[in-house]
C-alpha cells in the first residue's frame, strides 16, 4: 500500500527527470559528436551518395560548401538519436517481458528496427528536399536562405546551452 502511494507521488517526478536528462544528453552528444565534425560527416555523406549513384534531387549533401547547414545537421541527428532511443526502449521492454524469444518475434523486429529505418529514410528525404540548391539562380528554391547558423564555435556552445535551458524550463509532462 505504501509502495503505491510512493509511486504516485514520485513517479511523475522521476519520469520528468529521466526524459529531460535523456533529452539534454542527446543535445550535448549531437553538438559534440556530430555538429563539430560536420566536415567529416559531409565527406562521408557525399561518398555514400556517390557510391549509390543517387540522382541530384535525392542527394542530402550538396557538392558546394558547406554541404549541409549546422541547423539541418542538428535537427537530423536529434531525430535519429530519438528514434534509436525509442527502439532501444522497445527492445529492452520486449527482452524484459519475453526473454530471448522476443528477438524471434516479427512484431519486435518490425518495431525495433522499423522505427529507426523509417526515421532514417524520412530524415534523408527531408534533408534532400530542404538542401540548398547547387545553382542559386532561382531564389525561390533556396529554403535555407537567411537562417544559416554562423560557423563561430562560441555561438554553437551558447545555442547548446539555450537548448538545454529550454528543455529544463518546460512545464512537467504529467500534472
């Protein structure tokens, strides 16, 4: 009886603390591992596009520099990390409930692998649609014009701090 009361009191607080901590960690990891290594990611992405011989309209990385904006890289890496986190949660729950038999279940495979695969494809399509056109003669197509983030590293650190402050200033999820 006392355990139920304790969970009702501390459960929402614990849930809020966990999701905000995970979101803050994803922001920090995105900034440290992906945005700071943008040139390397662009090189790998362009190589991947060349290997697959993708048509220009499906390429997420332009041949002109910078290849991808920091803003687009931040958003896409956050979406992918969130999809991997959801897949990990599904895998952990299925393993906890059904043990090793869960890995043979097609529903488990569909949910855990399918979510990340679907998010990856959607992120690639959105990046391909929103990329800067290689010929900027048609200014109506330039969707990223005016909203590029500068290449100053101090600005990146301030933006990361503001994002984390934003996460922690949101109202509680569960009233």
